[in-house]
């Protein structure tokens, strides 16, 4: 039986949907040509990797045999396209208020200039992250393997680039950048987090690090870890307040641990065991693990067997 299509009914449906684009909703933005482009931001991130890791991520669009000239072309092209996206993003900036076109032009150039001046610092931090990954993972065959294959280093690198734009109060773009990394790696790092050198994410899938988190040097984090807010019921009233934990130097956080709250401080040289749930500060030089978990087995005959495991409620002891 062939499907009957009533063109008039389809036209009526289309018109009713278009009429619903009345501009009265936050999701109504009909000017599609004056907004940051998500796809172009992703391309910008890919090009930034060519600058952070020269020689590892090649642009095959051009056949240029002089490396210096090739990188010069890449950097100039990146500056041009980043400035364009920053200019568009400034239309959304709450902190700066409404800007004229001339002010946005000046501000976008100023932001891009400061961002590119920070690239050597970003590369210094990324180098330390790479070394931390190699030193911390016996499965790592070489530095090249980590750069090309490790999702943790990719997510951390994108975060470090996005963080510089965040510090320059660039709207929208830093989140688009880290969400690109999130979609590729499963690792969600807010660009506002403050993360010091030698940061190593092992495996990584499911990690969440919130906007106001502070992480010290030589911190190692495994998959499924949340460094998050204790509660967000306050909504926008909490904006700008310290909502996420502070992790001090030389801390290791094992898989599945949740550390929550802006007043929570994990002291230096502490080890947080897997699947722990922490909402208060932990002293330095402490090991946190679980004890007295119980596993239940239920058979088809409704027979129940239990087995006490070696982990359960969180407990602490000094190293």
C-alpha cells in the first residue's frame, strides 16, 4: 500500500513550526551567520595541536618542505580564524556588556595576541604532563605513543589551551573546545579549573573536573573520577563561588572516586582509593579506602548468598 502524502498538510505543519520561531525563547536565534561556528572551533583545536606538538599532527592540505615556513603559515592562519571566532563570541559576553563592532575588533585582536603569547607556557605545561604520563604508566612504550594515542593527554592539552582563553574572559569558545575533547575522550574538564604541572590522567573515560577545582602538581587521576560540586541547587546564585574541591600536590585518585564540595581539601601525598565518596577534607599523608562491602548472590531458587568483601565504608589512616 503506497503512502498518501498531503502536500497542503505538510506545508501547514512547516508554517506552524516556522511561526513558532517568534524570537521570544532563548532557543530562538535566527541570525545563523553571526555566531561562533562549532565545526570551525574543532578545526581550530586540531590546528592548535600542530603548534603544540610540531611534527606530530601534519596538515596535509599543503606540500611545504620548509618546516619553519610551514609552521609560520599554520600559526598565521590559526591567528586569523581564531580572531574571527573570538569576535563572534564577544557578542555573548556578560562581563563586558554590549560592545560596538570597533570595540569587538580591538578586543578580539587583544585576546588572540595574549593567547598566542601564552603558547610557550602551555607547551611547558604539556611537556610536564607528557613526562608524568610516561613516568606514571608502565604500559607506555614511548613518548610518541602517548602523544598520538592517549586520550588523557589529548583532553589535558585541549584544557590547557582553553584555559588560557578562559582566563582572558573569552565567552563560549573555551567550553566548545573542552566539549570537543569531552566528545572525543569521555573526559570532561571545565576550562576554568586550575591544574598545575605534571598532571596525568590514566585511562580517563568518565572523569569530570568542575570549574572551580584546584589541582596541584604531580596529581594522577584514574577513570570514572569526579572532582565536583556537592550541590548545585543554588543555580546561578553559585556562579563565581568555590564549588569544587582542592587537590594538593602528589595526590593519586583511583577509579570511581567522587570528591565533592568547595570546602573539601585533599592534603598532599594522599592516596584516594577506588569508589570512595568524599565530602570533607582529608589530611596530608593519608590513605583513603573502603571496607566491609557485601556482595549478594541470588539464585533461580531465590536462595541468597552473601560474601563480605574487603572494601566498604570509607576509612582513613596516616601513611
